[in-house]
C-alpha cells in the first residue's frame, strides 16, 4: 500500500508532490496519535491473579465461620483469597459497611468486592460478600461461598439473573 502511494506521488508535478506529502504526513501522524478507547482498560495482573486463584476453590463446601480450603463462609472465602496476596480485608461481612473505596456498580471490575445485605429482610447491614470476576461492559458476575441449598459452596453467580440485586449494598475497590 505504501509503495503504491509513493509511486503515485512520484508521478505528480512538484507542487502536487508537496501537497500530497503534507497530506499523508498529517494522516499518518493523526493515526499514530489515536487514543485508546475508554472501554479498553489496562489489565492489572494482580486482579487477574486474585480472580484466577479464587476460581481454584470452585466447589469447596460452605462451612459457617470457616476460612480454610476445607470450607468457607462468604467472608472467610473473600478474606482467604485476598490474604493469599497480603491484601488486608475484613474477616466479617459486617465490617464491610465502612471498609474500602466505594465504586459505582457499572464500574465494578475484576478483584472488587461486592457487598450485600444478609437474607433476613429486616436486617439492612452487610451480611454477604463476594469477589467480582468480570470487567465493565461485561455482565456482572461474582464468585462467593454460598449457603444456599440450591448452589451451596464456592460458586460463580450472574448478578442480574439472581436474587442478589434486591440485597445489593455496594462495590468496594481494594486493588487500585
């Protein structure tokens, strides 16, 4: 393609050559300065590592008040995964009420923590947490240790196709 352009320019009168060279320089310079679209984000290898590590526990049973590879409750699972990377997060879901940097749900990305109310309708405090495993622009999914009899243990849940939207409290960013 470039050879064709150069051949075309070389066959033109001198004034036309100057104009064409200037035109193509502007085009090539503009193309090289193009910005990356806002929807393309730089991948943070740590968030990918956290998500990949969390997925190694899929199927691990739910065990109340536990935080070991033999069994987890929700906050125990989240704590265990982040602790593996020396990232401090609360051990109890109740402590997420005042923890971390709150992020709008449409900006949730891999490695963020999603916080929900517990299952008791009158209790508005944090009672369940999970780890976001998707990026903005993708359907929101999270991995968590569930006590539900329908899908007990460490599972991946599609946020919109679940009962969780009615219990949502916030998204917390712990990895910048």
